[in-house]
């Protein structure tokens, strides 16, 4: 005799709404939708249909939002987009499960959209690359010995893997449907990804508006080795470098919310020129992006993207 299925299984579709409450909570508080703007920039060059572009945006939004839930857990972030993070509201277990469920939902939509094995394989490999990049950052933050800490080049290589993969997925899927299948956009999206991450690193330490949304210098509470920190660690020309490096790493290991300790790190970064160095590197990245985009051809969608990510960089750290 076949056992009777529990009522919860019979009503699985209805119950899905309950197990995805953390995801629904997150997407109910949307961000700036930078990914959709980036996809439209890429599609202006590749020329897929608007319908296909929308489907690709939907697939990548699922992946991105699922990754945000996992990131907030891994980073112990209590705030996302100015509200409590999903795992704070619904707990870590349900939020992790919802994120993993959404990853598989994205793959379901990918398989409905595409039947080309090579494109599907590339997409899944890029999903692995995202996790590789995230894993490297977590290892450096939580497990690495001092002689294993990354150089600036190491940091850029890993960040490129982590931040560029979604854009490379978009390029692959757009080319599967679009008319311009030969244009090479890898360099452009790599520079955009690096610029975006390093800008986030700097803004987390210097932007009062962002700190109202996420909290005061939350990257320091996380213990994150952000770009200005990487420069401090590696630049032995900084006066009293061993002492400053030791003190900053000591505070990062505490993963502290203490404002005085975080302000101490900011003062070291400012006096050592690390914040100014980061600003100059960003200016160079942005010039390189403009040059690369010009070589790819005019793109009116690019101006909309730049406007969406534009921000004023303050000249000094934003003390609490």
C-alpha cells in the first residue's frame, strides 16, 4: 500500500511561499537594479530582443539576490538596504535554504531559456567561479596566516572573478540570442566589476550616506580586507609600516563594532595615504573604462548606467 503523502507535499506550490519568505522579504526592498542597467548596456552592443533581455535579467536577478542572502550570513551583516537583513528576521537556517532554493530556480529558468550545452556549461562554470572568488575572500579574512595575505594583484584577480561572473553570464546568454556574436566585452565588464567593488570598499569607509544605510564602517566590523587595507598591508614605504599593519590587522581580527577602534583604523588609513591612493586608482579605472567603451562604439545605455552608480567621494574619512 502506497503511504499517503503528507498534506504539506500535496500543497507544495502553496508552501513554497513560506519557505521563500526570506527571499520575498529581500526583493520587497529593492536596490538600484544596477545589473539590469548593465545588461542593457551589453545588449545595446549584442542586440538580443527586449523579451530575451528581460528573461536574462530575471535569471541573473535570482542569482544575485540569493547571493546577497548568503553574503549577509557569511559577513554577519545585520543590515541590508537600510533594513534588517533577511537572516536577522527569519533566521540563518531558513534564509540559507531559501537562497539555495533560488539558485536551483535560476537554473530551471536557464534550462527553459537555453538548450545549447556549451552555453549552459559556461553558465554553471561561472557560478563556480563566483563561489571561488567569495571563498578566497573568506579564507583571507578568517583563516590566512600573515604570509598568505594577498598582494594588490591577488586582490584584483580574485575580485575580478567574483564581480565579473554575472556580467559574463549575461554576455553568454545575450550572444546566444543576439545578432552580434563576435564582439569581445570581457575587458569592459572586468574593469567595470573592479571599479564597482573598489568604489564600494572606499564608500564603506568614507560615505556618510552609505553608513546611514549599512552602519558605520561595517567592512571593519566584518574584518574585511578591502582595497585600502590591502594597500596598507603591502606598502612597506609607509612610515612605521610594521606597527600600523600589525595594529590594523589586530583590530580587523576583533570584528568589533567599537566606534573608537574603527576610527583608529580610519586615521591610520588616512595618514598612510591609503584612502587617497584608492581614489586615484578609481580615477584611473574610470578613465580606462571610458577608453574601452569608446573602442566598442557609442552606447546611450552606458550614460544611464554611469548616472546610476555615480557618487561623490568625500575627501576625509566619515568619523562617527
